C-alpha cells in the first residue's frame, strides 16, 4: 500500500499524552497538562445549557455568531483600545484551530516563519505541514531574555511572519514593551506579519499588564491576535477561540476556518459572549486567584530546594531540579517523580526542536485546587526530604 502523509506519520506521541498515561498508570497527581480541575463561572454554564435547550442547534454562521464577534471586538476595545470591528473577528474551535487557520491564511510553501523556543508543541508540525520553513530563535533560562541579534538574524527576504506567544507557555514570560517594539521594527523592515498567541492574556501576575503587539504603532495591519475562552473562563473543553485580524486578512482566515471545521458549537458561543461582557472584577479576580496558586506551588517547590524561575503569566512554573541531586535529564526526572512520588510534570526539552536544549528543567501546572497542589508538594517532600 502507498504510505500515508509522511510528515504526520513521522510525528511521535506528544509528551503530554505520554506523561498523562504514565500519571494514570501510577495514580499520580498530574501537574503536566495545563487545565483547571474545577469549572469556570456558573452563569456561563447556565447560559450554555439554556442555549442548548432553546436552540437552534444547527450550523451557526461560519465566521461565528454575530453576538460573539461583537463581544470579542468590544472586549478588544475595552481592554486594549483596539478599534476592531466584528467583521475582523473569526470564531474558531479553540485557539489551536485559530493558530492553524492563521498559518494557513498567511503561509505558502517555501515561506519562512520565525518561531521562538521553547514553544508550544503544535506550532512546528503545523508550519511544516504547510510546507513553510521555520526559523528558530532560542530563549535561555533562567531569565528567558529575548536575544535581539539572533532574532534579527532570523529575519530575511523570505520571512512571511513571526509566531509570538505572550504570556508564554512554558516559560511564563511576558514580553516587555521594549521587546515588542524591537519585534515591531523587524516586522516593518521586512514587511512581515505577526501571529500572536495571546491565550493567557488575562492570566498575568505581579501588577504587570499584557501588551498586545497589535496595539503598537503600525502593527494593527500586520497582526493576527488569538484569544481563548477556554483559558479566560477555565473551560478548556469548550474549545472556543477567536482571531482578531486586519480587515484584509480576516476573510482569508475565515476561508481557512471554513475548510478546517466550518463552525463552533452555537450554545458555547452564546455563553462566551456573555462571559466577555463581564465586569473588570472578574478578569482581575482570575489573575489574582491564579497568582495565589502560582505562589503556593512555587513556594513549595522552592522549599524542597528547587530553583523556581520567575513566572509572570500562564498556568505554569518552571523549576531547575539540579539542587535536588538528581543525576538524570528532565525526561528521566519527570518519569522518576511520577513513578516514585506519584507527581507528574513535563520535561522542558519537549518544547524545543533544536540541538542541545536545556535538560534540567521541569514544567509544573498550578491551575489546580489548593489541596491538590499541597498534596503534590507533600509527595515530593516525602521523596526528596523524607525526614521533613
């Protein structure tokens, strides 16, 4: 028989699937995958149920329900003073589909796109499936500073876009205005676009503020901005994402969406529209609650002796486990703590594609109930500080 698609066939099982299966096998607390273990706001659940019962439950408009597209545009104006219109919004089946649709809208085979390591695991397979060429730029721990010379060198005459994730998974990095201004200057100089994965836009800590690249001078016509109801409302299983794009590009993103999934569940769209209209207290409360969880887990890991890196946003903290005296690499460490302490994390090397990634860091998700985080730390303490 003729072989299947070679690029997809060559993809291995994701580290998240591997570690989650290992966690289930050992009845471990799974701090590997980034999803909350409680559901989000009750009023959104009620609205989704009401809309499901009342209907209609047929295909909604392909680019999204008018009320949700209007709600996304209003949200962008309210939080970032972006003059977006509903016509510039495309609703997708989660942010992962939004990323795919944006890549499809921009990239032709042979185009180059700049990607920043460590990176979310779906970026590279999507880029390569489209026949585009990734140009990787690496951030290094512990501070994850943007290497400006390397970034500038990654741009060239064939560069079509950069894919920028801020707040960043897995690092927890929030790109500064100065860093964004440097990116913006490169985009203008090379006449390129930016696809901005901003799913953690409301999960920002320490009094800092997320700055969309789209808000910088000259960037509104070059930027496709991606948001996620799953992250903003702690309903990751709903898979409702949205893209705010320049007026000239939104119809092309919609064409990609049309050929990927066509539509997103209408009852969930209605509930998300309600959620985006919530007052500022909700969004501030979300960040405050998760900052408390970050501090709880980070403090526990630090008390064990790990070097916990700064995290200014997202669901994740990264910790260097070398002070614990563990001799293996991050894959071995994450397997070890799953099997012996019954706590699961994800090795940070899973977020790199290039040679010689840092091998002594593990990513822990803190978007869990406090009792779960405390028990995870207690289990690790019994393994690494048995007399404590």
